[in-house]
C-alpha cells in the first residue's frame, strides 16, 4: 500500500532471526499489482505454497451517510484485494498440478465477525467480509482438485486498523487478550501440512475463544404458495421457529 514501512519492519525482524523475506508495497486492489506480488514470491523462492490475504481498511459510516467513495474503497481493498492474489496464485498452483507435481498449497483469507454476523455502521466492510467468507467456501471446492485448501479466519484483535475504534482505550488485560498474538498460531497451523484435511471453513478467533462458524443452513421450512395473500402467515410460522440472527459474539441475538 501507500506505507510499506510495517512490511519492511517485518522483513527486518525475519532477517534478523535468520530467515529470508521480501516485501512488496503494491496495491492488492490493483489486479496487475496483485500479480506482481505473486510473481515476486515465485521469482524469489522458486514456488509459492501459501497465500494469506489480510489487507484491510475501514471507512465506517451509517448507510444513510456513506459515500460512494467510502463504499468503493472498502470493497476494492478487501474483496478485490482477496480475489487478485488468490486468482494469480491459483493459476500458479494449477500449472504445477497439471505439470504432474503433487501440490500441497494453502489459501488463507481474512473475513470478520462484522461480515459473518453483522455490525452496525459497517455495511461496506461487512458486505466485503461476507463476500470473502463465501469466496473462501467456493474457492475450497474449486481448488481441491489442484491440491489447495482454502480457509478463512474471522479475527477480533487490536491492530493498526482497529485502534481508532475505541479498542485502544481498553484495559491492559483486555488489550493483552485482543493481541494478534492469539490469532497467529491458528494462521500458522492453517498454513502447515497438518491442516491438509481442513478446507472450506471459517474460524472465529479472538484471545478468548476459537470456534468454527457454521454458516448458512436451511432452517424451518413449509410448502410454498402461489397466493400472495397466504405468504404472511407462512413467513410468520417459519420465522417464529427459526433461531435469531447472531450478535457480534456469534451467539443468538437478544431482541
């Protein structure tokens, strides 16, 4: 992005620890620059085995006040910024698979509780993150034939992106529990060989709990009608029998 300082800092930390790393300050929302990122990894290391899509921005606003620019920016960085690197990496993995190589690759995307549960003031962010969750489930089905798994995490953590949301004023104990320190082990495991049997899943992860989000399932059902005057009672019947939508903790919303 515009500031590659944090990425360069991580490169320095990895290098000082005896590892190897390179940084690319390109824009993930630009399809060509996303390809350049993937190409840089392949050119540097000879192959690509894991892609973690984690770029993000916030432009929070109530729906009635949100501008087109605020909507477009968030959708571009989160949703298109997931598609671009995933697409170019998938082409690389397909080529390797078709060449006879046994591929064992990982695609790890970042959704959010806002996307899978819903949060007021974040129609743009929530829509993008919900799209990423669906994207991940579908990508898992499509890429399995090439030896690629696809999973997503829905983290809640105190980061540069969230520190202006009031989380920065939390207690020291809460800050410790909101550290990305609790997110990294799951991502590390998902990137490993051990995670091979797991694909198409969305994991809700914080410093207090790790769970698998179960997604949309068909709920209470009735026979349909072709008479509009009879729809109301049928809807009332199935809605009253259905679970409430989830709150931001993933539990049934209390209305």
